[in-house]
């Protein structure tokens, strides 16, 4: 076949062989072009799904920023900046793809998107640089030249679509990381406190204390939409730092109820959390019990033990004074050394 003296028949066979090889190459090329095209369509479908998911997350964050401004407003401001950057870059690539393929009549006819001159003329006649890339031979080339120069149009469009997918993936990852960080802070054990709940509000001397200890989460940013206790709405000024300040008349002597509801906004609905508790109202003590421990009289010149108490009042809350009266530690016991006279007055 390489001889210079070939018969007309042999020349014809050689020509047909070259045409056959060229046809095989063309068929191979068309298959590759179609593969790029189908990959581009799949990436575009994925981008649409990601965009919908991210938009729902942004809307949810905006709603939380309204309901719990102190906790989520700063996150929303950061998320909005990220969304602006992401949308601008994504839209730029959309316009770029539209510009490069504006001469293509059928956007799904991938086999006709084999020209390399469109991308080459658009980019390499303009200033558009990124970091250099080292190829397999170890020589450095510009990023743009390495990935786009000489490639068919459909391959370049697919790569741009892949970059758009990376944008949406990054947007989603950043938003998830921001919300995850807030959730981790919310559930941290440092935000919990032990709450002791007694089975009743008053116990008799000698009786066993019974009750429970709960772990409650502190959240200074949590604020109810409305709180109603015993039929009255609590003022907004008394709903503060994740808690409600109660201040109302105790009522008549006996067992009294505390009933009501917390109202929280969750999305488009209102969630009600019931409040149910009791407390006891006891008579206010108006007299003290004073007794000499040894006998009903006290003697001058020696210490006389005396016990002073008031019903319903703990000993550490009681103070007494009299001439020669001294307290024994923090209990209700006292020692008295009376002065002159036949009687003494003790003020409690």
C-alpha cells in the first residue's frame, strides 16, 4: 500500500479503506457527542432539583428568622449573601451557554455540536484567566485552555453545566453547615439546667420530701407568641429570656391551681403547650413561739437555753433580740443571760 507504483484498482481500494476509517471515526465521534449531551441533560435535571431544595431551605430559614429573630436573623443575613453570589454566578453561566449555542437550531441535536471554533473564538480572543493547570506531561497550561480549547461545543456546555451543579451543591452544603451548627448549639448540654419539681408545695416536719428532677433546655432567644395563665394574658414585658415571669395575687388560704397555655408559631400553624400546676396558700404567721428549754423561768448569772420559732417560717429567716440574748449558730436555739429586773422582753 505504501509503494509508489500502485494499480488503479489498488488506489481505489486504498481510497475506500481511508473513507471507511473516516466513517468509523465519525460514528465514534457522534456517539461521544451524544454521551456528552445526555450527561448535560442529567446534570440540568439535578440542578433543578437542587435549586428547588435550596429554595425551600432559604424560605424555611426566612420563616425562622421572623419567628425567632434573635437566633436566626444573623444566619439569614449570611445565607442571603451566599445566595446572591451563587445566583449571580449560575445566571452568568446560563447566559454564557445561551450565547455559545445561539446558532444551534435544535438544542438536543448533540451530534451537530462538534465545532471547536465557537468556544475558542469566544474565550481565547478575550481576557479570561484562572489558575494554571499542569498536564500529564508536567507542563503548565492555563485552566481555560486546558479544559476548553479544542473541545467540541457540547463538551464545553456540559462542563459549564457541571460547574453550575457544583455551585448548587456548594450552596446546599454551606446552608446545611450553618443550620447544623445552630442545631448543635441548641442541643449542647451546656444549654440545659436541672429543674426540681416537688410532688407538693409544702411538707410537714418529719415528712419525707418527694419529687422529681428534670433536665430543661435554656434558650434565651425562645419567645412565645402569647401566654395565658388562669384566664389572663401575660404582658409581653414579662415574657423574657426564654421564660415567663409570674406576678399575681396568691389568693385565699388553701390549694390553688395554675393553669394556662403557651402559644408558639411553628410554620403556618400555632402550637399550644399546656401549663398545669398547684401551690398552697397558708396563713401568715403573726406570733412567735418562745420557750425556755429547761423550765419556764430564766435565772440571772447563768446561761439559759431558749428555743424561738414561728409556724411556717424556717429558723434561718427568724431573728430575735433581747438583753443578754445570743444565737447558737444558725438554728432556732439561743442562750440568755438576763440582766436586772424580774421580767425580760424578747423581740422577734
